[in-house]
C-alpha cells in the first residue's frame, strides 16, 4: 500500500457524507451507509492517516433542499478555511449544483472535492470506493492547494463550474463538455493540466429566492416564460444555439428583464453566445440588448445556483452581471 509521502498527501482530509447512490444498498437502493462505513470499506484510505468524518445528510440528492445544500457548502468552506481538505460524498443527480455552490462560496486554499457513485454500494463493479479513494487523494494533495471546488469521478478531475452529469447510469458519469477535465488521478496521485479560474467568494444569507429555468423550444410563444416571470424572483433563460429565442420568447424576455434579474445561457453543452453575427428578430443582439445578464459558459443548473447566491447576497442586476462576467466571452 502506498504511503502518504508516496501519494503526495500534505493535509488532513474531512469527509462530509450526505447520502446518494455511493451510500445506497438494498433491493430498492436506499441510503444505508454513513461516512464511517464508506471509509471502513476502503483499506487503502489508511495511507491518509485519520480521516475526519461527519454525516450531514442521508438523502438521495433529488431530496436535498436549497437550505440543506447551503448548510453543507458552508460546512465544507469552514473546514477548508481551517486547513482541511474536504470531500463531500453526494448523489450524482444534483452534484453539479452543490459543486457550483461550493465553488462560489469557497475562497480558501484547501480544496473541496465532490464525489459519488453511479452504481450502488452492493452492485457488481461499484464505482463508489474508487471514486472516494481518488477524491480523498485530491483533497489531501499538495498540488490541489488553491484549486477551489472540483468533482472527482471516474479517475478524472473536473472544475466545479464546467462539470455536467453526462451519463445517467455508467461509471463515467461526469464530463466537462466545454473544456474537458482539468486533471487525472493516477495511482492515488494528482496530475493537473489546468487550474480553474476562481471568483471572489460570495456570502449569501440564504438561497430562499425563487429562480426558475425556462428553456427555448421550437415555436414557443413565450407563455411559460411570462408565467415564470410572474412568480419568480429571478429567471434563467436557456436560449437556442449561440443565444437565440423565438419572437414570442424574446418579447417575454424583454418584459421579464425590465422587472427581474434574468440570466441567459444556451442549450448546447458546448455553448457560447455571439454578439453581433445575426440580426434577425430574436438573435443574440436582441438578447444582449434586453437587459438580461449573459452567462453562456454556465449550464442552466449552475447559472441558477449562481443567481440564487447573488440574490441571497443582496446583489442587484449590475451586481449579478459583475459576478457572472467570467462566464461570457
Ligand atoms: N442516482 C443518484 C446518485 O447517483 C441518486 C442521487 O442523486 O442521490 O447518487
């Protein structure tokens, strides 16, 4: 078994367990294993010395509330501020959202690493133990200093703001379609090809605002966007292609953006938004002139988390635009 020096581990690691498939067992897969149980199943973790373990939740990630997510992220940040490398084990369904949240709240040097599993703990070829071992290796690694929040899954390291769940059931559940992984974990050692950009940390007092996602679709008359704008504190509008909407949706977007913070992203997973290539009604020029904030390099769920954090931090439209500026070209 490799020693901590051979692995390059330099800091204590704290596991925050929240449930998810990595912890699930039984005929109808339900959370059954706490953080201590997960650790006990991986003898190789002994190389990292004593892991601190906290059981925060025991839920499928689809049942985690925004308040619980904020609590988990705050605890992770507090542990990182205290110098611990942090691993969060979580269900893969909503892992992207918690990763983005941690990335936005986290300004400390010690890394926060999220992981999980697509196969239950008792399934043949369960991926949880390998993912957890890799995540702990990254959380403890000297090279991970200043890395921010990342996702470690299937031997790859992904930046929190670009990672997406790309496979519902397979062991390579996560990818970064826009940029590719930023690194690999090989034999317990971290290799990095890139260091993700970090933004000044936000400190939302809550994530209690209502932010709805409305996606463009062929022939959409804008009715859903109008209805969402009537009940929401903020909107994420997912435009076609390089930032385009149907005429009906454009009109609804203009009305909404006069009243609420609206963030525009795009449908392609390798999305980007043009500025002045097209001139038809509903083209990127119209969207950019609507008053909406454009963040095409964020997925819709990540953009929603970012807007929730901005609203929870009391930012107005210009404040939202400043926070999201790194996600536009
Ligand atoms: N399929 C999910 C998982 O991988 C269930 C969940 O998100 O909790 O954990």
